[in-house]
């Protein structure tokens, strides 16, 4: 039985680790976590915030996906969007998902990221 998503893997071009660290740590507020030595030799980097893990793996012929993306649930979404924008990340709001506020952004190598927060409804 599936119990949870352990992590999401995104691809990145060779040599982009410093750009990824700057974005995922400084902009998104995640923490870099160590990769096991055998995997660290392949390059890339892993990040965590709470129970959320994103693994960025190196892909020689990297091309960012145009549609595929992780959906990351956040709290205080307006403040989080302001944090990203203040740090130079694009924030594109989207109102098409009922019951949620959400926006899209991209990491420095072009990976699409969705940030969303459920909207409280009166029952």
C-alpha cells in the first residue's frame, strides 16, 4: 500500500548545483541534505523542508519539462509569494483550481514549480 510520497526528483543540467543551492535554500527556504556518497558522485543535490524532499539530479541532455511539475503546499501563500518575488523569482498567480490559491514559479534551470494553499470555506 502506498503511504506517502517520499520525494520528487527533478532534473538539472551539469554544473548547475550552485545555482540550485542558491534558489532552493536562499529563495525557497529549504535545507540541503546530504546525498549518500555513491549518489553524491553523480552530482546534483537534495533539499528538504519539513516532510517535503526535492531531489535534483543531473541529466546530460537536460531540457526542463514544459508541463510536469511538483505541487508544493505552503502556508501564508501571499507572504511566501512576496518572499520569492523579493528574491527575484517570477510569481505567476493562477485562479483555476477551485478551493485553492496558487501560483507558479521556475527554478533557475527552468523547472516549473506550483505552490498552493487550500482556501478555508464556511461549512
